[in-house]
């Protein structure tokens, strides 16, 4: 792994570059790391034609893990992503993010549009995030993280899921710093999100996708796609928020043609 430093606060962000071709920045969801793109086959499929920039978001993976709530503002996240692109030496890149990564990508595109050439947003939301993690996981999830750690979080989450937590997701979640994740959850809860006008102002080619069973993000994704001019919207049938990333064949079937044109 290599590291980029956000000049605003000195946080180090871990990243890895693989493949060859036009750059594509891949950004994971909450509680995951860059390895999720390998686990579900995206790296294998994309690296022959793309230079993949795989990022561990702050608080995740091998990146720094501050415990302060104020460290996880979207301004800081955007600064991290710009720092990674600068460290790689590319002025702009195509962007693909899922969930947290999708929200970060929409914000990056709105605030630094010169950095994003195409945008792929999976299971994301641009609106206010108050209560979002309680709806996505379970009520009081930040408190469970702080009080019972990651094992307690996974145990509680399993009680609220359509499918049990798979082994790969469990392994990645268990490696997290629960205090950092609790701070991130609480910071996210205070995020105002982007305005509808911000999305109407996006002028880059954009694709949105979401699982048909993703009750937390189905409407959010459709609303965002409706605001972005000439964007594509795809529904991945039979999957919810946590299982859509594993549907790599179905997801790649809609994303790869978009990346090629």
C-alpha cells in the first residue's frame, strides 16, 4: 500500500494502484476496505483495461483512524480523495463508489468537478444523513459500536438482516476500530448532504444503480438519478444493500458498457 496525506489535517490515506489504462477510483462502503473490490471479482474484471486506484477511506483498513467525530466531515473525505489523486499523479479520474463511497463521490463531483470524468454511484444517498445508519443497520448502532465493539455490532446486525452476514464481510468488519467507526457514524448522522441544486448542476456522465430489495436506498438512488441530467439508473434484481456488492456479474453487466463509451 501507498499513502497520501490530507494537507488539511495530516490524516494518511492508504491506497493501491493496479492495472493499466484510464484511471478509475474505486471507493468502498462503510466498515469495508479496498479489498472488497477484489473479493467480489471487480479488480480481476477491470484491471486489464483500467488503472484502478483502490482506496481505504479514513477510519477504515490501513488508513489513519481518528477517534474524533469532527474528523469525519465530508469536507475531510473530499480532501482525502483529492490527496489520493494528487499522490497518484492524475489530474482527474472516473469514479466508482458504493454506499459511503457513492455519497463521497457525489460530494467530490459537486465540490471538485474537475477531478471526476465519469461517476458511478451504487446504493448511495445525497440527502441529509440523520438516522441513516440506524435505518441501514439497526437503531442505536453507533452506541453498540462504542459499548460492545465490532463483535457486538455484528451480532446485533444479524438480528435485523434479510440474509446472515457473509464470511468475507464479517472478516472485514471485524478488523475495524470500533471507536473510529462510532465517531464516523455520529459524524455522518450530522451531515446535511447535498442539495437538489447541487445534483442538477452535475454535468459529467453518471450512472446510478441499486438493489431492488435495498429498502434504505432504492428511493434515494432513484431521486438522485432523476436530478442528474442524462444519467442512467439501473436496478439489480433480488439484492439488498449489503448483498448488491456481491452481485458482481449483474453489476458489471451495467457498469462496463458505461465505462467503455
